[in-house]
C-alpha cells in the first residue's frame, strides 16, 4: 500500500481503472485510497487461472484458441 499512498502523495487525484493480477488485498488497498477506481483482473491472469479447471491434456488446445482476442462473443465460443 505504500506505493499507492505514494502516488496519492505525489498528486494523483484519481485512478479510473486498475488492472491487477489477483493477489489478495490489492482491490481493498486501492479502494482505501482511490475509492472510485474500477478494479478488474488482468485478462491474461483470468485465462491462466481458468487453466486449473481444464485437464492438462486439453490445456494446449485451450490456449491456442484466441478467446481473449475475439471481436465478438460468438467468435470466442466453440
């Protein structure tokens, strides 16, 4: 939290969006100093976290699918 309060102390008034990696406490730490900030999980981390629900033999095929680059929901679905 020292880094966030340091940003505040250096004059940052507000942060629109904070993209975090899922470590516990980040959203709360950001909200304590910048309460209007929209906190979201990084899409790369979302994909990596989803791998734990996919059998190891299917992970390579899953990662080859351009889900996070799809222009539409239909393009991302099988």
